[in-house]
C-alpha cells in the first residue's frame, strides 16, 4: 500500500522567525505514521529547519538544485551542499522554475540525473497550462513531460521518485481542478508507467496533486484512488491550514 505524502513548498516565503514559529507548531502535532510530511523552506533556512525538526518525522527538502557539483554558477546550490546539511530530497521541475526561470526539459533531466546518481530523492513536478487544457492537448503535454523522467530511468531508481501533478492553470489563479480532473491525470500517469515499466511499479509510485490545495478542497481531492497526497503551496505557509490538510488525508 502506498504511503500518503504531504509536502509544504514555501517558495520565497518565511524568514527565520516565521520558519521557527511554523515548525515548532508542526513538531508538536501528531498524525498517522503512514503519512509522510515534508517541508521545503528557502535555502537560507534549510539547516535551521533541520535543527528545529531534529528527532521529528518531518523531512526537510530543497526547492531546487543545480546539476553540477561545483563551479562558477553564482547563486546556485549543489547536491553536495544539500547533502552536507543532511538534506537528501529536492523538488525538480516545478512550474515556476519552468515558466519564470525558463528551465527546459534538458536542464530538468540533467538535474534529475545528478540527484538520482547521488542518492537523493526527487519530487518531480509536471503539468499543463490553461491553453493546453482548452486546446485539449493536456494529455499529450503530460506524456511529453513524463518522458523526461521515464526515458533512461532504471527501474530500481523509482524508489527515489515522487511525482507531483501541477495543473499550472490552477496555481494561484483562483481556478481549481475538480477531483475528477485531477484523478484523470493521475490515472493516466499510472497507465504510462505501467506501459513503460510494469503495473506493479505503477501501483507503487506515489503521485501527489499540486494545484491550489486548501483545507476546504483537500479531503475530496485525497479521496480519489490514484492521488496519494499533495504538494502544498500557499496553504503550507499557515500552520493551521497546513495541519488541517494533513488531518484531512489522515481521516481518509
């Protein structure tokens, strides 16, 4: 049975004090041990978050990393730097990295390879735009983006992968994917993995939903059979909202 996963992606939010306040609140709460909870602070607060969450089941993950180990890449962070502070998971391919920082499939693929080759776990994000969906090419776009991670991936590397479907049109826009729309994509993704690899693997992969999840819609989304949790943006900045989302999947 697949474990449920809730990840809070803080993006460029929460200074040191805000990080401390939220994590101390979270550290004092409990939930079913079958639920994996992760938080992704800014780079400058990763090590401090690790210190606060010592002896806690909550994992600290990075929001991004470079594909090179070191070099003249001003402002970038390497896997080696992350691992040196015991951060062993990273979000790669987030829609904002694609649209705002022009990361293409080649860049994303190189990052994934570096992470996997160095025993890091990857939360791989993918998703279509509103135009893609209106033109009814969203399934084709999803399949193309999945090729980045499935092409050349060894079957034994899948235990380092969590997938996160992000309908770009439902992030910070006020629009929401219906549970049925989200389920359609998650089911399609499992089918693609089953076709490329095998059904047992497809049934074991954790696939999260990441389109403006809130306490008022999370329970219905999480009820869908192929949705294993959420990559939470804005709602993860509020302890009350984030914990409410954790509780909603706990009840499911």
